[in-house]
C-alpha cells in the first residue's frame, strides 16, 4: 500500500487535531471540582454545636446521678 504525499498530510493533520482537541477539553474540564469518593464530608458548624450540647447534657446527667447516689 503506497500512500501519496496528500494522504500522509491528511493523517498528520487529523492526529494533530485530535491531540489539540483533547488538550482543549482537558484544560476546560480542569476548572470543575469533582467530588472525592470515599472522603468523609466535613460536618457543618450547626451539627458540631448540637453534638457538643448533647455531650455536655450527657455529662451533666451522669454527674447528677453520682451526686444523688
């Protein structure tokens, strides 16, 4: 199979075009933040306040019980 000069140039231009388009898509998609699977989510500050209140009330209940006994 003998490729003429025109066919070789067409193949080269196609390959360079595919590489350039892939680089453009990579550059465009790099702006987006992807979710990280498996990482724990950061708790909200509201959730932290609720959990600390529950922990304090549980501690208070235990100290009341010791005093009453």
